[in-house]
C-alpha cells in the first residue's frame, strides 16, 4: 500500500523516522512526503530515506493520506483536494480547540473514510525512539469506520512500530480535545493548592509582618516559606483523605457506587494533588536550605548567637523526621512516573501507597510538631501575636485529623477481622471501578477482605451472585471481572 504524509513539520519528520527504522520490504508499504507547495521529487526527507514527491503525484497513487499539517490548514486543504481524497483513508493528526478545524467537521457529509490518530504523539519522543529501544510507542485511534481503523492500525503496527488502542467513536471528543487541555484533574488540583497557599500566605503575613513586627523584606523568603510548608503538608493530607474516607465508608455501605459525587471527584485528584504538593515540598526544602542559620532558626541551635553552633535536640530530632519524610515522598513521586508504575507489582503498590505514604505523612507532621510544640502551651497564648496560633499548630490540624481517621479505619478493619464480618459488594462495583478510578491508580489482588490503596476492594464475595469476584487490570482504564462460582 502507498502512504503519503502531507506536511513537512516535526510530526511528519518523526513519522518518517519511525517508518525508516521499522518498515520492512515484506510489509508491502511505501511512504512519501509532500505538501501543497512542493514541486521537487526524489530527494530524501531529512535523510530518512523517505522520498519527497509533488502533491498531485503523491495523492494520485496514495491509499492512505496522513494529514500532519496545522489544524487551521485543513479548512483550505481538504476542499481544494477533495476529489483526490475521496477514495483514500485519511488520518487526522491535528489538534485544535476551535470548532470546525478538525477533519470530522469537514468530511461529515461525504463518504470519505477517516481516522483520528497520532495526534497524541510528541515529535521529540518519537525522534528519540531507536531500533534498539525496547518500549513501544502507543497511540489512540478513533473513527466511525471499522475498515478505516483496521487499515490505519495495520500501517501503524507494521510500518511505524506503534501499538494501537482503539477508542469507541462515541468518545471522539475526548480524543480530539485531550491534547489542548491540561486536564481537569490537574486544573482542579492546582486551584485547590493555589487557594490554600493564598490563605496561608495571608495568615503568615498578618501574623508575622503585621502583628509580630517582622520587617517587610522578610516576606519573600522567611514568611512565605512558612506558607509554602503549610501548603505542602496540607496538600499531602488532602491527597490521602478521600481514600481513608472511602475505606471507612466501605464498612457501612452496600456497594462502591454509593460513593458521593464529591468523594468520587476527590478520589480522581489524588495523583495530581500529590505531585503538586511534592513541588511545594521541594520549594520549601530549597528555601529552608538558603535560610538555614542561627539568625533565622535560633531555636534549633544550642547557641543561637554563634554561627558555629551545633543543633540542639529539637533541631536534630525535627530534621530527622523531615529528612526521612521527604525521602518517602520522593519515592512516592518516582513511583508515579509511568515508566516506573507500569512495571510495579500489586504488592509494591500496596507497600508504597499504603504504609509508606502514611509513614511519610506521619513523619512530616511530626517534624512540624517537634519544631513548635513548645509554643503551644496554654500560658503562652497571651503572647501569641494578635492572638493568632503559631503556624506549627495550625498547619498540622488537617494532617492530624487525617491520621486520626486512619487509626479509626485500622480499628474497624481489626474489629471486622475479629468478628469475621465480610464487607458487602454488589454488581455495581465494577461499573464504579471502570468510571471513577483514574489511569494507573487501581492495582488489585489479595483476599476477600483486602483493601486497595484507593478505598476499593480487589476481591470479595458478591452478595447477588454468591461468587468470588476478582478484578484484573487490562489497561489504563479497563478492568475485567472474573467470577468463580462456589
């Protein structure tokens, strides 16, 4: 089959590169590159071995036309070459946030077969792909035509070395618009932490600059660093709050689909909220390192007036917890990387996002408590600037609440185990798992009373079918129920 790439930009170069390193003579596929203004022919496109051809000649014998041109150019290109395109399979690689700039809008009333594909690939990632690379590139394809999907899929797999995930046409809008959005979870997580930071910065500024009399030139670093720390630890606590609430609720609800819309929404934010909180933690660590000396942190040193003084017991103990807790959070961050998470086993997920995550929150909270508990005494409240509690107290209220809820959950689990009480499940659980848990966050396994790190159960007894239900991950968003009749 003959394929032609229309366009000579980065994506066209990347696809030609993939064809050069993956296509074999046995495939029977041939590729050319062209564009409307191109007149020359025969030359190799960027030394990929893929020839350049005039557009009329290339379109005449092409079976598949890959549109790797800017989205706004489709409006002029498709009408101008509509007669040459009518018997071809068109592959739309464009991304646009404007109505009417995608191929679907332009060929709706025609019989032209088309596929949305390759628009989720980055040229830089493709160009770094080499013959010796073990990991395969994956793209999503979507089309109203099954035959067009099959043609495009065969080309991608045989000649480009790309694995394909077919998305139902009913989900076309998700595929077409996805690359032009930062993602709802990222946006909501960012809004949450921005609001928290603004509120905590205002509190810190009012307490220290207005009430305590700090010079205003201390606001950018010394005072803001307190708000950044507060934001980080609150963000981490909020990351773990939905899961523990869901798990506690599992002991009192009949099925997972009974979760409130708000809780379902919060469960989907955990990865993004945790990563953004990790950014605040890194910022706090850097700013603290810059400021760290007896002049700023005198209470951590034996002799605050001596630059050579060593830390006292509060300083060393507090920073022990800070260092260990931070390293735990960095492990959590690394585990969220696709290249790491895709190779993790269920037990590894259970360890990292279970005990390790809770240990990280406990260590971070302990760091702040040890740092400032001496200022919490009742007889010192009259000395609080403006009657405002110290940030070491206010910043740990939410983390301590979340840790307290975790203790309650553990107590319920132990009580349930001792009483041999099984947690009810229903057939609606699978639908909830499919639609609520975001990519990579559900990792399953275990026995009938096992809990996953996100508050769902990986296996158990179905009330309606009286069968053992286990869940198997098939991909990022797909699961499979296997029922063994008993």
